[in-house]
C-alpha cells in the first residue's frame, strides 16, 4: 500500500501528459527543419533556389551553349521535385499522426477496461476483507499510462473504486468504461481536413466530441495533423505560388498566349490562384523546355511559345527570368509578413521561421520536462510505500537474527576454548 497526496499525483499526471504532447510537437518541428535543410546544403530548399538562379546567370552569359540551357532545365526540375518531395513528406507525417491517434485511442480504451476490471477486484477484495494493495498498485500504473494519452480527473468512491472524467467533464469510466473511437483513413492529402469532413475526429460512445485541447499524446497528434503540418503545407504552397507567378507573368514572355503556363506549371497547366492548396505537391517543369518530355532547350532562350529557334546569341529572356526571381515583392499568400523579398529571401524567411518554431518547441519540451521531473521528485519524496518498507524491515530482522546466531556460536566456541 502507498501513502499518496492526491493533488500532487494529479498534478504529476497532468505534467506527464503535457510532456507527451510537447514531445510530439517538437519532434515534428525538428523533422521539418531537417527536411527544409540549411542554405549551405546543396539538396536543401534554399540550395535549390540558389542553384537555379546561378544556372540562369551562367546560361545568359552564353545562351548559345546547350549544356548551359540544359543545366537550367535540370535545376528548375530539381527545385520542383524538391518541393514535391517536401509536400509528400508533410502529408506522410500527417498520415503517421493519424495512425498514431488510432493506436493511442486503442491504448486508451485498453487502459479504461483494465482500470474497470481492477475496480471490480478492489471492491471484491475490500468486501471479503482481503488486501487490495496489489490491485491498487496495478490500477495506479494503468492510470499513469492513460494520463499520458489524455488529460483526466479522478473521483474516488467509498468502496475504493475510481471514476474517471476528461478535463471537459465527459465520463470516461464510472459503472462501466466508455468507448473512445477514431476512424483512420488510408491516405492523407493536403486538401483533407477535419473541418471539411475528410479527416476523422474523436467519438465517445459513438458521438462526435472535440479533440483534446490540453495535454496528452492524443492532443499532440491532433495538433500535428491539423495544425503544425497543415501550416507547414500552407507555407510551402505559398512559396510554390510565388515561384510560379514570378515566371508566369504575361509580360515576361511575349511568345506565350494569354493563360499559358510559364516555366513552372500546376500539374502541366497554368496556375489558378483559386487552387493553391497542394500546389507544392503538383508543381512541375513546363514540358516545352524539357527534352525528355518532347520539349526543346532553345525555348528557354527564344520563348515558351516560340515555334522555331531564333538568334542563338539572344539572352534577354534568360536575363528576365533571373531578374524575376530576384525581384523584391510580397507573397500573395502565406503568413511570412508583408515584406518585399526576392524568391531566395522568401525561402530564407521560411527556413528561419521553421528554425525559430523548432527552438520554441524545444524550450516547451525542456520546461514541461523540468516541471514533470520536479513533481515526480516531490511525489517520490512524500510518498511512502508501506509494502516496500515492510520488506526492508523483514530483511533487517533476518539480518539481525543471523548476526545474533553468529555471536552465539562464537561465544560457545570461546567457552570451549577456555575449558581446555
């Protein structure tokens, strides 16, 4: 049996849930920072933009050299592919969070059933006059595990059982355990949200309830799926839009017909501002400049709508493409601020934002961890496990009896020696 402070125990369980939630969020943000990379990494987002800009400058210096034009195509295609991969990974993380919610909900239901069964055993033991200490210890462990998943409040009954409520007041266990429900989907796409009904929320005994807003791993996973990851996708789509619109400007290339796509396309078509969600995933290089797709390199120099090669020394369009990327302008969407920047400047701002958010969430984990450790230490210092103390007393008693026997035997041997 263990003497406990119910208030301290409740606070420590709440801290366990806060730490679990913070760790889920911080892990995602660290992974996102690794995905974006740093400017000094060639395969990073910033590195891809820098490589495209450098290839345009190099091609403009010798527009007649096909190898330089090919380098522009490869760098442009590489940047689009990088944005595609980042978008897919963000959705993979959302899908992983969805699967994590399903597992955590299943675990929570298992703990609720276990606690209910232990309640019954404790009641039977108390009624028959037997010790219920072992069952109470098992229930304590199950309650600790449940509190890591979802924030709970307890009410102790006169017969030694406990009722469990969510912090919103929903009954999770009283006479019988409630059933939490969650239906995970097979795939998660950028346009899918809980608001438009394409992603599932929680149910309690078959009725829809709001996802937990406080601590616990389940709350952290919902916030990852529906908040952190969707925000990251929004920023990536805003960046992809800025890239597309800079090079889709009708004034940039007179050979294109109105409504034609620029160097980058939305899945092969011109970008429509009304369809921005998921653009980073659909972004692609215009086939008209890609030899592998039946296009021609000279269209980088002579215009996407040109029907035949022009003057091989003409570099005006290459210069204009480079200038468009370097032009300072505000982003049409996203929340990186109303500051005019080049494309590289917007990428730098995004990477900086990701890093700042990662540091903030790391501090949140450190704070939650310190709070939880302090409460755990106070709980261990205050709590007295009488079963463990009794075991130690029995060991001391056994040691005392053994020592007494040794002393008695030694005394008898001394008496024998003295009589010789």
